[in-house]
C-alpha cells in the first residue's frame, strides 16, 4: 500500500507535466479530498515523507503549489506527525484550504476561465447525483497550443 501511494502520486505528477501547455514551466496540483475516508491502516507517514522528498528532488520547480482541499480530520493527525519532517520548500508550497478558500485562491492564481473550470469540477465531485462516467465526460486539459480538449477519451 505504501508504494502504491507513492506510485500514484508520481504518475499523477508526470501526467500533469505532460499536459502542461507549451511555455508553462510549473503547475498547481489540487488534491480535493472531499469524501475521502481513512482507516487506521492508512495513517502510516512513510508514503508522505517519500512524496515530500520527490517534491524536493525529482519534481523541484515543477509545482508552484499543492492545494489540499477538505482534508479529513483523521488525515490532520497524519499531517501533524509528518509536518516537522517536511523540507521547508515543500511546506511553503502546500496550502490546506476549504472548498470556498480554494475557489477564492484560484481566482487570483489562475485566469477566470481556468478557475471556473476547476471550480466546476470540484462542485461536481460533491454532487452525488452525477456518476463518475458523467463527470469524466466534462474533464478537460489543455493541449500544447493551450486549447481545452477532453481529458478522457470519449466513447
């Protein structure tokens, strides 16, 4: 399980880098944890420490910020245990926010169109009446020219 977390984070970061439009040097990673349920077995701090090291080494300079939204209460215990072990640069880039705080922050960090698309996805994540397949149909990324294109291949 520990290596799975690290592997998932690395793959996600590599996808984000691959999807950056030409000229973009860094990205903002958003971790929307709404609805996440942790078990006691999920509270091992080792994967988070490894992730932090990857942020300072392999991905140094590629992530402007990591925004963690609606972190579950159980996860805050894990954060408090790991925080002293985090490199200073990682601590400066990680922001813990509510949904509303994230929307307000993204309005200043991104242009209006991008902030609106991100806000729409976060709202969809909280709407139980929308299936994952329906949500995936609305997901977009930008191609090398900066044009929004579907993130998931349409069938």
